[in-house]
C-alpha cells in the first residue's frame, strides 16, 4: 500500500486514509472504551464502511486513533468508531480524524449531505467545536439492545 501525502500528519503521528488492520481495530475499540465487537463484526466494519482512516504513532507503529463513516454515498452519512487511546488523547488526533472524514464527505458527496453521529460525553466538546448540534428533542438516538 502506498502512503498518501497527509497534510495533518506530524513528526509523531501519521494519518492513514484506510481502515486499520482487524486486530488493531479490535484492540483500539477495547482500550478506548468503545463496546467490544467480535472478529466477524470487526471484519464487516472494515470491509463495508464508506470512509475510514486511522492514526499511527510513528515511533511504535501502533494504531492510536481512528474513525469511519457509514453512508449511502448520496445524502446520509454517519460518523462512527471515533476512538483515541487514552495515552494519546489531548494531542488533536480526534480532530484530525474527524476533519479528514468531513473533508472526504465534502469532496465526494452531492450537495446537502446529512451528517450524523452519536456523541458520548467525552467527544461532545470536539463535535460541537466542529459544528455538530444536538437534535433532541426533535430526534433522539435509539438502539435495539444487543442479544
């Protein structure tokens, strides 16, 4: 895989415009506090996302942050799996990932895309600073409990 030029990389971190390896995806989810998923679920996430990027820590090669977009390519796009390892938080990596994802939507989607996400407490300040607004009480996120 050829590394593409990344304007948001620095001397310590490299944003990679592709999904991370499956093991790194599963590990990052678990270590960052996201709900664990099975290997089969993770493989599906990696294979079927509309856009995906991750950040590597250059000295170690470890995947330390990621995010992806689910979408139909037309009007609906949902940001998911935003995660940064605790030891790497506070360095703007989440902002780099989200910026890359939103830039990709802006470049490739038809005018007027609808972009959503579910904001857990740790990410709300970042999302608000990037222009996201709460939609409640008009809409409320709902989930079907896992079996």
